C-alpha cells in the first residue's frame, strides 16, 4: 500500500531534488563529452571492457572540469581543483 509522505519528508525530498539533478547532470556530462559511452548498442557485456571505457571517460571529464569548470561547480559555487592538485591524488 502507498503511504503518505509527511511534511518533513516532503521538505527533505524538495531540498535534495536540486542536488540529485546536479549529480545526474554529471553523468550526462560524461556521456555527452565522450560519445563512445553513448553507443550502448556497440558495447556488449562480456565483449567490451565497459568499466574501462567509463572509468577513462570519468577521468578525462574530471581533468576537463579542472581546466574549465562545469555546471555543477558553478551551482555549488565551488572552484574545481587545479589539474595538478587533482592528479597528485591519483
């Protein structure tokens, strides 16, 4: 059965929604920037190193963000690390 959402839960859902949308934009940013990941029909489980493709795309996207910033860093008014700062932690 469906339960009703109380006022506190509704407020939390409303506040967290903006953060969730920003995080989802991050996934979309990776997908749009590196089209290889968007070709899902070309990526077959067991025949393509999908995790390597995605991890590489995320690394390159993060490096790009260090150099240029992105919508998420602007939304939260945060300066991305420099490329040097980011790479020294890797």
